[in-house]
C-alpha cells in the first residue's frame, strides 16, 4: 500500500520553494515548480481490494492527511508485489 500526500493546488509550499531556490547553486537551473509531499507505505489485511481501499480512504481522512489543505493518492498492490516508482 502506498499513500502519497501532497498539498492541494494553491496552498503555499515553503519547503518546496526553499528547495527550488537552492537548486541553481547546485547546477540545476532548469528545474521549476517544486512541490513537496510525503509517502507512506504499509501493509493492510483486508478481504478484498474494495475493503482495503475503503479502510485506507478512512485512514487518510481521519489521520494521514489534513483534508483542508492536502490530497492523497492511494496505490494498492498485492502483498507479493513491491510498490516502486
């Protein structure tokens, strides 16, 4: 299970702005639009995909995100598959 949390469009991202301002000094002049977020990986025991998704959606809503300013993208993978990006 992978939950990627990011700030909603229009919400200020001071950490992303700091990274973006630092990149030219490191030789990365053509990088722009830097936004930060967090990735949360875990396993969940569920009877089926719909049950897993429902539980994770509730987990995101109640604990993993601030639904006022953040969005979450959930990626499900079978227990024997690694989630890679």
